[in-house]
C-alpha cells in the first residue's frame, strides 16, 4: 500500500482513496519474461564437519585445472586462507568444498558426478543457502530471505557466477543493467523514454535506488538516513526542512514523478502540469484545498508552476511562490 498520507490525516480512508483515484498510476508491470524455478521454503545448509570427508582445493586442481586457475584470481580465494576466516576454520569453509561440499567420494569415484553438489536441479532456496551461510551476516545480503527475488524463485546464481562471471567486479552473470533487463523487460522500456534517469548511460545504477538482495521497503527500495525516500540521497534540496512543506510529498515523490522514465518533462506522471495539480486540488475533500475560483483555466493560470515555483516546499511562501 503506497498511501502513507493516512498517518497524518483526520479522515484516513477518504484521503487515501481520493488521492489514489485522482492520480494516473503507471501501468502495473508485466511479469518478467524469464520464469525461474519455484522457490522452496527457506533452507539451511548444514555443513558436514568430519574433516576426513574433505580433500582440499589442491586435490580438485588435478582434474579441474582451468576452474582452479580462475578461482585463484577470484575473491573467493581468501576462503583458502585460514587466518582470514576467523570463526570458519574447518575444511568445510575452505575453497571449492566450501560451496560444493565434501569432495572425497567424488574424487575417489574418479569424478563421480552424483557424489558432488553442483548447484543444478535444486531449489533456489537450497542453492542460495550455500552462499548465505557466509554472506548472510553482510548488511547488503541479510534480507535475501524476504526478498521479492528469492520469493519468486530467483537464486544468487541467477545473478552471480563464481566461475564464469562476465562482470568480475561483483562476479555478475552479466553487468547491470543488462542483467536486470534480461528479466525486467517492462523496466527496460521505461528507461528508454525521452525523460529518464541516466542508468543506460552509466551515470547511475539500479542499485542506487534498489537493493537487489531485498530489504524492508516496498519494491526493494533503499532508504537514506532516517528511513526517508531514497530520492533524497541525490536530491537533498527537495527534502527541506521547509517552513512550508507541500504535503503532497507525504505520499512520496512518485505521487508526481515516474522514477524510471517518462514521456513527460521532469518525469511527471501527467503531461500537463495543471491536470496533475488538479488531480488533488479539485474538491478539497482530500486535504488539498481546491484551486481558487479566480484561477481561470482557459488562460494564464494553466501553467501552475510558473507562479507556484517552489513546488517541493518553501521557507517564505505558504503557497510556494518563492523558495
Ligand atoms: C579424478 C579427477 C577429479 C577430481 C580430483 C575432481 N573432479 Fe570434479 N569432476 C571430474 C569429472 C570427470 C567430472 C565430470 C565432468 C563431466 O562429465 O562433465 C567432474 C565434475 C565435477 C562437477 C560437476 C558435477 C555435475 O553434476 O555437473 C563438480 C561441481 C566438481 N566436479 C567439483 C569438484 C571438486 C569441488 C573437486 C575437489 C574436491 C573435484 N571436482 C575433484 C573429475 C574430478
Ligand atoms: C563461491 C562458491 C563456489 C566456489 C568457491 C567454487 N564453485 Fe564451482 N560452482 C559454483 C556454482 C554456483 C556453479 C554452477 C555454475 C555457475 O553458476 O557458475 C559451479 C560449477 C562448478 C562446476 C561445473 C562446471 C562448470 O564449469 O560450471 C565444476 C566442475 C566446479 N564448479 C568445480 C569447482 C572447483 C574445482 C572449485 C575450486 C577450484 C570450485 N568449483 C569452487 C560455485 C562455486
Ligand atoms: C565459505 C564462505 C563463502 C561461501 C560459501 C560463499 N562466499 Fe562469496 N565470498 C566469501 C568471501 C570471504 C568473499 C570475499 C569478501 C570480501 O572481499 O570482502 C566473498 C566474495 C563474494 C562476492 C563479492 C565479489 C566482489 O568483487 O566483491 C560475491 C558476489 C560472492 N562472494 C558471491 C557468492 C555466491 C553467489 C556464493 C554461492 C554460490 C558465495 N559467494 C559463497 C565467502 C563465501
Ligand atoms: C537480482 C540479482 C541479484 C541476486 C539474486 C543476488 N545478487 Fe548479489 N549483487 C547483485 C548486483 C547487481 C551486485 C553489484 C552491486 C554493486 O555493484 O554495488 C551484487 C553484489 C553482491 C556482492 C558484493 C558486494 C556487496 O554489495 O555486498 C555480494 C557479496 C553478493 N552480491 C552476494 C550475493 C548473494 C550471497 C546472493 C544470494 C543470497 C546474491 N548476491 C543475490 C545482484 C544480485
Ligand atoms: C531513481 C531511482 C530508481 C532507479 C535508478 C531504478 N528504480 Fe526501479 N523503482 C524506483 C521506484 C521509486 C519504484 C517504485 C515506483 C512506484 O511506486 O510507482 C521502482 C519500482 C521498480 C520495480 C517494481 C515496479 C515495476 O515497475 O515493475 C522494478 C521491478 C524495478 N523498479 C526495477 C528496476 C531496475 C531493473 C532498474 C535499473 C534498470 C531500476 N529499477 C532503477 C526507483 C528506481
Ligand atoms: C532471473 C530473473 C531476474 C533477474 C536477472 C533480475 N530480476 Fe528482479 N525480479 C525478478 C522476479 C521474478 C521478481 C518478482 C516479480 C516482480 O515483482 O516483478 C523480481 C522483482 C524485482 C523487484 C521488486 C519488484 C516489486 O514490485 O517488489 C525489483 C526492485 C527488482 N526485481 C530489481 C532487479 C534488479 C535491480 C535487477 C538487476 C540487478 C534484477 N531485478 C534482476 C526476476 C529477476
Ligand atoms: C543516485 C542519484 C539519484 C537518485 C537516488 C535519484 N536521482 Fe533523480 N536525478 C539524478 C540526476 C543526476 C538527475 C539529473 C541529470 C540527468 O538527467 O541524469 C536527476 C533528475 C531527476 C529529475 C528531473 C528530470 C528532468 O527532466 O529534469 C526528477 C524529477 C528526479 N530526478 C526525480 C527523482 C526521484 C523521484 C527519485 C527517487 C525515486 C530520484 N530522482 C532519485 C540523480 C538521482
Ligand atoms: C506535487 C507534485 C510533486 C511532488 C510530490 C514532487 N515533485 Fe518534483 N516536481 C514537480 C513539478 C511540477 C516539477 C516541475 C517544476 C517546473 O515545471 O519547474 C518538479 C520538478 C522536479 C525536479 C527537476 C527540477 C528541479 O527543481 O530540480 C526534480 C529533481 C524533482 N522534481 C524531484 C523530486 C523529488 C526528489 C521528489 C520527492 C521528494 C519530488 N520531486 C516530489 C512536482 C512534484
Ligand atoms: C498528491 C496530491 C497533490 C498534488 C498532485 C498536488 N498537491 Fe498541492 N497540496 C496537496 C496537499 C495535501 C496540500 C496541503 C494542504 C494543507 O496543508 O492544508 C497541498 C498544498 C498546496 C498549496 C498550499 C495551499 C495552502 O493554502 O496551504 C499549494 C499552493 C499547492 N498545493 C499547489 C499545488 C500545485 C501547483 C500542484 C501541481 C504542481 C500541486 N499542488 C499538486 C496535495 C497535492
Ligand atoms: C498567475 C499566477 C498563478 C498561476 C499560474 C496559478 N496560481 Fe494558484 N495561486 C495564485 C495566487 C495569487 C494565489 C493566492 C495566494 C494567496 O492567497 O496568498 C494562489 C493560490 C493557490 C492555491 C491555494 C488556495 C488556498 O485556498 O489556499 C492553490 C491550491 C492553487 N493556487 C493552485 C493552483 C493550481 C492547481 C494552478 C494551476 C492549475 C495554479 N494555482 C496556477 C497564483 C497562481
């Protein structure tokens, strides 16, 4: 539910429904085109601790030299360095076997494929549990369990590839935003609209606004200090504090802007500013006073922000004439 205005309002339901009804909502996204496997319930990997089941990373090198060589230049090499792993001293936390599990039977079987975990044909939750065992403690990944991604059957390895990463920076299957667009076709279309945040141009990333690993906010959005909207990270001037706030912002910047991209200037949700304003300022029933009757809509009063310039808030004018 997006409508947060009710917290501050005397007539909660009316405010919400009117504000929602009066706004042109961007169309609901179509489901991503790739349909990943269904997720199982969250799953914890219990590592066998008997050291005799493990053979060590060097032993894998004998038959998987190419993978070994690539591994030796990847960030996971540190898992072979005992002193870097603090509490994770046992062989079950080291090298290849930290992800693939104990390898003794696989090796003794001359490379018996049935005796080694290979991240295939398991649920996304089971696959991801192997990674989370080490990465859960990180602030970035700690909410993966509740993310829309895992809930929809997207596992760590749908985005990351420890061995065959195209983008080695974060071991990504494909660099972002290409990675994201492979599933989010509707979002791809939004970012090619005439007015858009310059993600495709490389000036910013999906990651600036979203945490792909999930979080507490709707749409996996990030927040800035104080749980405020992520937009203030870069648009601090819109935050204030202002002596006169435009209460429309309680509902979020998306009350007026389409954050990915829009065919309207300033990424507004409507192509004519007056229609946007009047969607709230019509009857007065939703907490927004009606547009005064002397505002002749046929004439100069149409371009609302020509006079109400400080539309995000003002320190000197209660009707937002001056900053
Ligand atoms: C004696 C040689 C040998 C050693 C040592 C060896 N492997 Fe293998 N491994 C193989 C062979 C052969 C295959 C099957 C390759 C194929 O059919 O594509 C294989 C396949 C695999 C697979 C893929 C399984 C699948 O279902 O596709 C994984 C994962 C794997 N090995 C991990 C390891 C790890 C980890 C180690 C070290 C603990 C290791 N291997 C040591 C020979 C070996
Ligand atoms: C960080 C976890 C991780 C570590 C460490 C790791 N692997 Fe893998 N391995 C995977 C995943 C995930 C896959 C599935 C394919 C993919 O996404 O790249 C895989 C696939 C494989 C395969 C199947 C063939 C292939 O090329 O995909 C083999 C063989 C293999 N690993 C061997 C090894 C060996 C040998 C080591 C140590 C040198 C090792 N792995 C270390 C996660 C890991
Ligand atoms: C045994 C513990 C362990 C396991 C299991 C593990 N990782 Fe890691 N991972 C690490 C460590 C340690 C680092 C290096 C952290 C650092 O540099 O701060 C790392 C780094 C990474 C990075 C960051 C690379 C970068 O450039 O910053 C990614 C992405 C990653 N792991 C993904 C995975 C995925 C996906 C899996 C499961 C297939 C996995 N890890 C399994 C311990 C682990
Ligand atoms: C929907 C795609 C997606 C999924 C699923 C995903 N990641 Fe990531 N991950 C990313 C992207 C994109 C980045 C790069 C962030 C950046 O550039 O700052 C990243 C970065 C990372 C990093 C490195 C730096 C950091 O910010 O912490 C680690 C470690 C990591 N992911 C681990 C994981 C693990 C473990 C899982 C599964 C529990 C996972 N990721 C699932 C997309 C994903
Ligand atoms: C400037 C910040 C920003 C950037 C950059 C951004 N998003 Fe968003 N995204 C949002 C906001 C805010 C919403 C919620 C929109 C709403 O409530 O109307 C959202 C919604 C979404 C949604 C859910 C609704 C839908 O349209 O399907 C998806 C999926 C999504 N974003 C994916 C992405 C991807 C993929 C990228 C990068 C290509 C990206 N976003 C870049 C701010 C951003
Ligand atoms: C393997 C396919 C896949 C990839 C790759 C992928 N996603 Fe998703 N994503 C999904 C699915 C499935 C959902 C859940 C359905 C939905 O809400 O659209 C989802 C949901 C989301 C949501 C939450 C939407 C909501 O309304 O709550 C955001 C935000 C998002 N993805 C961003 C990203 C970003 C950013 C990337 C790239 C780093 C990315 N995704 C890569 C499949 C993917
Ligand atoms: C990572 C920084 C960053 C974040 C976060 C961010 N923006 Fe922006 N935004 C920019 C930059 C840079 C520009 C202007 C330059 C450009 O065109 O790329 C911009 C431009 C805009 C514009 C004006 C576009 C125009 O046509 O003049 C609007 C409206 C806007 N952002 C709204 C938002 C909203 C709403 C959010 C939160 C959902 C948000 N921004 C989050 C960086 C950001
Ligand atoms: C009541 C509707 C409304 C809300 C809510 C709103 N904006 Fe705007 N915003 C506008 C209008 C109208 C314009 C165009 C002003 C003009 O025509 O000069 C604009 C312009 C902008 C611009 C580009 C011009 C400039 O002043 O820098 C940015 C950036 C921006 N808004 C960011 C935001 C952010 C961030 C939020 C959330 C904190 C937000 N807006 C909330 C109506 C709104
Ligand atoms: C999402 C609904 C919404 C939209 C869209 C919106 N407003 Fe508002 N506006 C409000 C609310 C709520 C108030 C607060 C009324 C109060 O505090 O009494 C307000 C207050 C105002 C005030 C101050 C009135 C007063 O007497 O305090 C002006 C002027 C105003 N808006 C102009 C505009 C203009 C111009 C636009 C279009 C750019 C616009 N508004 C778009 C909801 C909205
Ligand atoms: C030519 C300048 C001008 C334009 C254009 C303009 N207004 Fe106004 N607006 C005013 C003046 C003057 C006031 C009265 C200020 C006062 O009472 O101090 C006002 C007051 C308001 C108020 C406050 C009413 C109240 O009861 O407090 C709202 C709401 C408002 N305008 C909305 C709009 C909307 C919506 C548009 C566009 C359709 C618009 N204005 C265009 C000059 C303008």
